[in-house]
């Protein structure tokens, strides 16, 4: 079944009452913002970014070096960017899926799989030991085929997963529809142990509470405008006051990087997300989904969806929008919302009449190899971790470990990895970048409408290892 590109009036009607706030942030549980930085601060470690990258860095730094004076500073609020806007899929994969990993680091994939599983297990263990209430569900993720050629691709993906020691199993259409009922489903691949589901904002706020209780200072609404070396320290300038640090960790994701050299490595790509009103008992019975697994369909442009704790469906993805800039004016994309609503109706026709309550978009730190990359600057006093390309809820914790390894000059299993020791191919500068991305997006769309067949442009990019995804 091809997803329709024509937005129907019925789909538009479903969007009539949406608020343009991320569902996860639209709760009285959201903590009050802390005051901006008004007077100078010094610290052993300053972390820029209070998303998962920054929060995990602070958490792990506190564990590794209990006496360290740690400050986290954010230009917005805790989890106000990707961390509070995502699907809440916590994947073990560090490589944006097994196929992408196999195409880049085939020899190290069994090791990367084990490290990714250990990372996921550590996240689950922390949530439990710190008693963070974030609706943790160990329900796994099912990739679903909705077109015949995708069935074959799922078989190949499962074989690849088996070859690196991952436990992913095929589901027939009947087995799949007995779990979650959509007439579009042709087959599934169930990764039961490699993905957990969370409420991402509550996880981030829970981590922030733990950090504050351990003496970490978190400063919000204080964008860092400059970063300079002064003697053996780093000075970070904000609008009203400066931070002085021995070491700096950058977890700034899709935002303009503080290091000029990173300008061409990451581009902001917007993903849109909808959330429905809570399903009634009858609606829930018509669909099943008792285990609340995460679901993703298998197109190049894919939807991801899941059920929330209060029985709503979060439905996101498909359009990956690149504008060349970022900001609140990019967070409301009526055309993308309309397409998503249309595709939702195609997937779950039995939920006809349901309304969406929330619609938003968030920026993804897309790099050309779709997986995190790392490095240092200023004589090893500054480290960065970014490029997770829409799969960083779990992998950002691994990225935080790497940042701490390199900041303290430690040789670890992680720092020996090819993935950690190489960088993606940079995107060309604008305006060439904009033209290339537009052509790539059009080609991906054509491939999805043409049974997955990739044109010459995409095959050429594949050969040189350059890609565009969310
Ligand atoms: C719509 C959407 C859906 C997604 N779904 C999933 C999913 O289901 N599973 C998954 O694994 N991943 C998903 N992702 C990606 C995932 O959310 C991120 O990879 C993850 O949260 C890690 O985020 P981060 O901390 O690196 O970045 P962010 O959460 O974006 O945090 C970066 C922070 O840095 C701050 N900052 C930037 N520059 C400065 C500066 N100069 N000064 C001060 N502060 C600064 C920003 O204010 C921001 O708070 C999704 C992303 C989006 C947008």
C-alpha cells in the first residue's frame, strides 16, 4: 500500500483542535525554569546542552569523578529541544540501525551491538536505581512492511541482525495483526530486547533532579554565544555573565555549533509528530496493542508510532524537512501534519473519527553517516558528541561516555572503535548543500513510490557513503 500524498479533508478535520506544543512537555509535571546566568561561574566541567547528551554527560561524570564541580548550561530549558520532542524509542543501536552499521563498520558490528545492548541495559538500570518515573516499557519495537518489496527487506534485515548476534524475529501478517491490527501490515520484524520505550521528557527531568541532588548546577535560558581559551581554562560567554571551566563538553545537537570546524558536519532536519486524544475502550479493542510496542514502517520515509501511558497514539516521521535554518518558526508545518494525519487514517481506518490533540516538529542533528561522531578541540579541553540523526535517545548516553573518555584522555574499548575514530563526510557548504539535499529528498520520495528502487543519484551517494535521513 502506498501512502497517499493528497491530504484529505477528513484528515484536516482531525487536526482542527491541535495545540502546537510537544505532548511530553504539555504537563503540570514540567519543572519551572531556573534563572538565567547573571553572575560569573567557575567549574571543573561545564556541559553545554541540557538534552540527553548533556544530562548523561553530567550523570556519568558525577559517577566517574565524584568530587568534580559540574555545571550544565542550556540556551533554552531542560529537554526543550529534541529530547522533549521525540518518539521515546530508546534503541540499543548505536549505528542508526543494523543496515547502516553493516554498510560502514561490518567487522566491528558484533562489538557495536554488544556495546549498544550494554548501553541500553545501563539506561534501564539507572531509571530503576534512581526511581525515575518515566513510563519505562520493555516492549521492544516492530518494524512493519506495508509494501511487498519491504517484506523482502525485512528478511534481509533479520538475517543481518542474526549475523551480529542480535535477536530479531520475523512476524507473519497474521502474527503481527494479532498484536496490532492494521490492514496495511504484510509482515513484521520484532526486536523485543533491543528497544525500550519511555516518556522522554520525564526521563530528562528525572535525570535533572538526580543531578541537582548530587550538587550539579543546571542553568537554563542562557545561550552560550562564544567559547575561547584563556590560559589553561575555557571561557564561555553568555548574554549577562561568563562561565570559566577546566573542561567543556558540547551536547548542542542540531544547533549552530560553537566550534566553527563543525559547521558542515551537522544539518538541522525537522521531523513532525502528532498525538491523538486517548483511545476509548472500544477503539483500543479494535486495534489491540496490549504490549505497547514501538512501531516503525519500513519505507525510506518512515512513520514511527507508539502508545502513551494514557492510551494515546503518538504518530510521527515521514517528511524530513530541511530549511537551512532553525527556530520556533520551523516547528509548525501544516503540510507535514496533514500528510501524517492522512497516513494515520490509511493505517488505522477503524479509528475513524479520532482527533489529534498535539502537533509539533523538532530539529534532528543529521550527519551524512546517520550516527554519532566525536572529537576534541582546544588541546583536548573541549569535547563534542553529536550527529545521532534521529536515533539518539539511547545512543547519546554512549556518546556521553565517549566525551568523558576523550576529555580525561582515557583509552577505552570505545575509543578504539572505528566509529569513534572517524568522522562523517561533511556536507558541502550552502547553497550547494541546499541543492544537493533537495535533489536527495526528491529521489528518496521517488524511490518510495517506485518499490524502493534507488535512482543513479542515490546509488552514487550510497557508493561514497553520503546520505540524508532523519
Ligand atoms: C521529532 C523527533 C523525534 C525523535 N525520535 C527519536 C526516537 O524515538 N528515538 C531516538 O533515539 N531518537 C529520537 N530523536 C532524536 C533524539 O531526540 C535526540 O538524539 C536525543 O534526545 C539526544 O539529544 P541531544 O541532547 O543530543 O540534543 P537536544 O535534545 O536537541 O539538546 C541540545 C541542547 O543544547 C542546547 N544548546 C544548543 N546550543 C546551545 C548554546 N550555544 N548554548 C546553550 N545551549 C545550547 C539546546 O537548547 C538544547 O536544549 C528524535 C528527535 C526529534 C526531533
